[in-house]
């Protein structure tokens, strides 16, 4: 069984969903520390097509102890931030080829009223994944109710925790985003009978707006510009690396 494990980011880029599609079981890693200036509460979209400009959209998070996990943090202005994102989508993407269908999916995600950062993001990513035809088994860390698991988990360092999670889910192969290549050691996984692989997205270009193509925008940009058949083809554009 192949396992994927990632933090629940806010409307992440296409590569996030490529990993989700590739694995057999995908686990949202929502109990890890929330990092400011990361991708948990922000992403990029077009905001000015005529000037070919992209900008970050950000959902404000309540200030709290920096050591708290993503699942312990809360959006401070969720309703207003969702409404602002709706306006950006309408103003910037109303002429996109798949606007109506994509907007319906995103709007459904934005109607989720729980302002817990992890729950909101996980729900949004789940809805988008299912819309794109990803049928991977999707779960999260909070669904592990085994007390013995957690007693051992909190004694481990980061890499050992990932290996421990793989063993819990009986994963023989762990696949991580290519950016994680510097975090993990192949031998540590092999010593636990787990293959370590990394996924790298191909150089992808799809019909966007006029002007130079901008890669690695939020998944919102992908589904705004592509019908579902094209999206499924894009999801398969990657390489698995040792």
C-alpha cells in the first residue's frame, strides 16, 4: 500500500492533488505545528488579467501560541475572507472557460462554516479532489483513536513520526512532495521495510489568460481554465523519483 501525508493547505497547487491521486491512502497531517508565512492560509491567483499580475489571497488567522498545531488554530475573519475570495474569482475569472462549474465547487467549499483552519482546509481539498475524480481513500490524523499510538507518537522526532504513521497504516511505500527530499533519509525508511519515493510535477502549461503563462497557482486557477477531462490528464503529468 502506498501512503501520502501532507499538511492541509488552503486551495493548494496542482502537485498537491497529483500526490493525492497517486497514493492508495492519503492522510491529512493536520496536527503538526502551524507555520506563519507558509501555504496553510494563503495561495496565489490572478487578480489583474490585463497586467498579467498574480497576488496572494490570505485568510486571517487568530494570533495564538506559535507551538499550536494547525488543528488548534482558527480563522479570525472567515466569512469576510470567503466573500472577498468570491469577489476576486468573479472579477478575475468570469471569462475563464470553466468558470461556472469551477465557481460552484469553490463556493461550496467556502460555505463551510467551521473556522478551524485544519477542518476548513481539509473540507475544501476533499471537495475539490472528489470533483476532479480522485477516489483515493482520504483520512486525517484525528481519526486515529488508538491511545497507544499517541503515547508513542509524541516521543518521536519528525522523521520517526512519519515512519511510525506509515507503519500504523501498513504502508509499504511512502511518497512525498519533491520538496521533502532534504527532510528524509532513505535508509531510515528501508530499515522499517518502507520504500521512500518523491513526486515531481512535470512542467505543465495549460490555456490560461493572454500573456505569459504563470505556473504553480492555486488549484482554483487550474479548474477555472480546464474542463474535467483535461484536469484528469494534468493530474497524471508527474514523475516518481527515488
